[in-house]
C-alpha cells in the first residue's frame, strides 16, 4: 500500500482582491506538523509550490508577517470564503482523504505596511517599510479592529472576518 502525506494551501484570504489572482499549491510532509495546532496560535509559512513548511510564532511579535489560526478541524472542512486554509491529506492507492483542515487569517499590525508576494506560495505577504508611494501590490494597514464588519474611513478598503472577529482597514497602492 503506497502512502504519502500531501498538504495543500489556498491563498484566498480577504486580501485576494488586492492580488487579483488566486494562488494555490501542494506541499508534501507529515501530518505531525498539524498535530498540536490550536485556534488562536500564529504561524509563519515558507517554501515553494511543492514544499511548504510552517512554524508557530509569538502573535505579539510584529517584526514579520504571520497568520493567526482561526480554526482547526479533523477531516475536511470549509473555512469560509475569505479565509486561507491548509489541509493535510493522505493518499492511498490513488484515493485522497483529508486528515485535518486549518483555517487562517492574516494577522496584520495597524500602522504597518505590507507587500503581496506571489512567487512564493508559503509567504503571501511580507512586511515592508512604509513610504508615500505604494505599488499596486503594497498597502498600509490603517486600523486593526477586533470587530466583524466594522466601518473604515472613507476612501479606505476593508477586509473582515467573523471568527475571530476582525476588520482591517487599509490604503492600497495605485500602481
């Protein structure tokens, strides 16, 4: 019986409109990476299309971009339209079974600037120095509110999540 672990990641978070593309990938590894994950933890991810890994990090450390885990499910689950997700799958004799699904949201910091990174499946955003001129793939988080569907100032865009309750207001680049 041939057995291998397959992991998938879909970068479909609330900021996918900023990217104007949806990136997805497959990664190979063991389910053990998912065993101790819990809602509320933060993770960073890195790697390319066929090998992505992640690490649990301190949510208070805003020196680099990371995701916050919204939910962890045994088996297959729907994370919601605006959530990014990881899933651990097992392939046996050509049939795939989802072992675990991890739903994540971006964990941005108000006042910080970020850039969308599309060439690396594992890192969808990176923290950058703020400037007066943003490229189309860059943006500044003007507010991070612990409320679902909160109002943002006129002229700003928003990304919002029901669980955990979050709204990010941001000014996007023009380019």
